[in-house]
C-alpha cells in the first residue's frame, strides 16, 4: 500500500472507530433503559446495569458496523473530493482502482470483524445475557421482594417488606402463608434475607414469631423463634432445560437443528438465521463499495455532493429493506435462500463496475487521465 493509500486508510479507520463508538454509546443508552427498572424499583445493584449492558455491546456493534463503515467511507472520500485532493491524486497518476483500494481494504477488514462478531461473540454473549436475565428474574430476594409492597411470589403466599438495607437484608417482615387452606400461617420478623439453594428460594427470618390458627377450634398458637426458614416452594427454573433462541446459537446448531420438539417446529427459522449470519457481514463491504461508487464517479462539482450522498443513502436503505424482506421470506421457504446470497454479491459487483468504469472529470467536463 502506497503512502497516499495509507493516508486514506488511516482516516477511514479512525472515522469508522469514531462512528461505531458514538452509535454504540447512543444505542446502549437507549437499550439500558429497561434495565434501569431493575436498578431503581427492584433492588438490584448498579453493577448489574453495567454487566448486562456490556453483554449487549457485541450485538449492537454487529448491527451498527455496516452503517458505520458506510458513513466513514462517505465522509472521508467526500472530504477528499471537496478539498480537491482526489483531483490532485489523479493528476499525480493514481488510477481509479488505487483510489478505491483503501476503502476496499477497510471493507474486507471489517467483514472479518463482522464474521467474528456474528459467528462467535454475539451468540456467546447473548446466551450469557439470557441466562443472567433469567437468574435475576428468579432471584426473589433482590427482584420480587420489593419494599413497602405486598409481594406475591407464589399463589397463596403474601410477603410485606418494610425496608431493605445492606446487601439483600430485609427489615420489618410480614408474611401470610395460605398455601395449605386448612392451616394458614402468619409470620412476623425483625429482619431476614432471601437465599438461593439447590431446592429453590428461601427467606430466612430472624427474631420473629409464627401464628397458627386452628380453623375448627379457633385456637391461636403463637411461638417465637430466633431463626426460621420460610420455603417459597418455587420451582427452580434454572435447572429446567431451556430452549435456546436462534440469537443464542452458534452456526453449527443453526444449520443443523436438533431433534427436540422446538427445533423440529422452528427448523426453517433456525436454518434461515444461520444463513443470515453468513451473509450479513458481506453488507459491510457492499456499503463501502456503494459509498466509494458515489464519491469516485461522475464529474467534479464545487456546489457539493449532496445529491450523490442522498442517492447512496437511498441505495443502502433499499438494500437493507430487500435483505430483511428476503430473510423473512426465507424463513417461510428455504428455496429462497440463494437469493439471500445473490443480493449482496450482485450489489457488490454492480458497485465495483461503477467504480472501475467511471472517471472523475474536471470542472470543464474533460475526462482526466487514468494513467
């Protein structure tokens, strides 16, 4: 790569990193809004917000990378065009292919990054995210037992917590257990804590009392305790095999679904998702080529390149809509899968043909030498 090509490539890299960083930050902020509910209203520590947001980052980057590359190529080549640097480079003897080489190199590098994200990082982090989300939802001490509310973690059990203090410590506890209709029990305790065990979730009560009313005689039995374990009798959902969503699966399990009832029912969707993973990174290179085709073709104009930029944006918007439509159709019929590959490949070759056959012209309209 020549010094001029290296100069353009460095600008492209920095522009891509900047755009990806800004877009990922914005999307992460909006994506974390639903997690704030857990932090503010359900008592989870603030570290959960950063942990779950970090697990979502690869998914956000994978979605934003094609757009970021398109924006970076468009901005950098547009700047070179407006500053007449492209004209000078052509006058110095650089060919159309040489001018396009930095953008193509960036596209190829980012395609490799896209495959690393789509084939490994995204399914791995998404699976961890879903497991942790399930774990936090089933962590009744920190999520469901909210203070100053009558909580019903299971049918027939009502728990009231006056306040929460420290790491998961509960104060001012009132619980009414009517799961056994013939023997309803009422508990009060100064403090307690919720713990997870292999048998399920339990609330350990300290310094409290239990009231037992005999329905036949109406006799009240009261005894005090220093420590008592209240079993919530919640099925341990974490121990139950959970069907992996397509977004959580690696490529092999998508292209070759298992024999479970869910896999058999969603076979087409799983296979279509696998082929989407293989084709999505190709759009990074396609978008890079579309941006270069807009900036490296046609005549030079001092009035700007707004129309070219708008046309390029319209093209990638059309490609995005077409790719999404083909993906949805392929989920219904796998016969259409070849079209999922044909669209980015055809767009790629069409863009390259525009770049190769085009010549930038001087303001007077005379074609410049491509020597």
